[in-house]
């Protein structure tokens, strides 16, 4: 993964994705005692950052590969990102999804024109992809693909333009592709910028991998932050986090929910737990920041339904 790949991705996908806003938050700055900025990636089309990587991957395919179609595996946001990108580019898409995927995610994925192939769990969904690849479809992996990572890394290029004084970035981690790509983009220009990864208990594959020194498969995804629910990270993304991040903080579902409620009430946007967990972690780590710090919190997605939010633990 190189900065050049991210620059190429930005040029390639710019006609198809939104350049999302980054704004200083007076409320969060006061709460954390430093300068806090929010990257509103939940305003991206489909409600998360995922179209960036999906477009970069599919736009890089040959004409024959596009005719053969694509396949992906996802518990939600990646499904919608691939479905939207594929529909926009006239490519047929099949998404393998676990049966416990929230109905709102299934409806959105199908609404973008993709076929949803439901499996008993996320591990079985990953296994089903192999059969589709044998049929000639190209896998659009949710995180373990340099083209996908480069697409997600374009968020970092935008952060640098809007907040060149950035000293710290909070990025939640599912498989680690977005977090790693953003860090590559930012640290190429600002090497001293610190990156802080965030997970929730029950969707903490990266934390387990860091402890073991190698990818570890979770027996199940039990967190409400379903979009962080990669069953395991990859060697590639583990290396990115090992090399570029200060740490990975794991918060509880309740802490993520409390942060979600605060963001909704004060910032007037509704993130999903996979986004709000970043604020929960920033509050735990606020002693690392001073009055001259410039902290960016990435709100990477906002696809939780109101019914789900009402039932989150508090």
C-alpha cells in the first residue's frame, strides 16, 4: 500500500463519490479539552465510506471481468457500497450475507440491485464466495485488497486538505482496511500524526490479532456494532495497524451507545455504533491530548435503524 495508489484511487473514483465535510466541533472540543474535528463520512452515498473502495476495485476490472460480475461478503455497509457501485457501473453483483443482518441493510442492498445470498453466519458467507469465484465472478473483498484499501484511504487525503494541522485521528476497525488506508495517506505527509484504532467487545478481531501476533478468528460476532464484525483480520491489515497505529482501544457496546446518544443530541447526526465508538475511545484517551492537539474523529457510517437504536444497551 503506497500513497501513490491512494492518489490514483482518488482521481479514479472522484466522479462517483462525495467529498464529505470535515468540521470543527465546539461541543466535542469542550468535552475532550482540545481541538476536535469530525469527518462526516456517514454523509457518503449509502451512508458509509464503503463505496470508495468498491468503486476503486470495480473501475480497475477489465471489461470481461465486469461482464462476469462481482461477489462480496458483508454484514451491511460493504454490501451496500458494492451494490451501489456495481449498479452505477452496470455490473451484476451478488452479496453473501449472514442471516442476522439487520433488515434495513438487506433492504438497502437489494434496493441497489444486488442479489443477497443469505448464510447462517459471516464465516459461512465468506466460504460461499469461493463458489461464486469459480463461476468467474471477481471478489470485492471488504478489506484485504490493495485497491479497496486505497479507495478507503482517500478519506485521509481529504482530512489533510481540510485539517492540515491534524495531530491525531480516531478510526474504528472492522477488518482494518479503512483505518490502514487513511493512516498511509496522512502519515505520508504528516509522519508524526498519531492514529488510534477502536473496536467494540465482541467485534475485536484486530485487538485479538495484535495480542497473538497473527490473525485470530473470532468464534462469533456478539457486538451490536455489526459493521465491525470481520471474523478475522488479514496479515496485510494487521501489518498496517502494527506499523502505523499507537494502539487499539476496545470499548463496550454500552459505551458506544452512550456516545451515539450524545452525538445525536448535540451534533444532530445519527451514527451507527461502529462510528460512535470512536468518541467513546477518545474520551478514554483524552489525557493524551493538549490544547495544541488537533484530533479528527471519523464518523464512518450511519446505517443503524431507529428500531435498532431504541434497543441498544444503555
